[in-house]
């Protein structure tokens, strides 16, 4: 189930959906804390958000 949230989050990487993508990566990690892909993508997403001045 965690991979489902990972997939949803990955598709929501448009600038207007970044907050939703972040939430879904976090949900994926709540379900499966060992999900390396979600952890990696969450880190990349947060870095991109910071560069865009969103965080």
C-alpha cells in the first residue's frame, strides 16, 4: 500500500501540487518506513521546494 502513495506522490510533482506530493510521500513512509524510494524522493522534493521558496 505504501508504494501506492509513492506513485501518487510522484505524479503530483507539478508546482501547485507539491504540498500534496509531500503528504503522500509521508503517508507512504508511515505505512512502510523502510521504503527507500519514498525517502529519497521526499528528500528531493523538499530540496526542490526550498529552492522554489515554498519552504
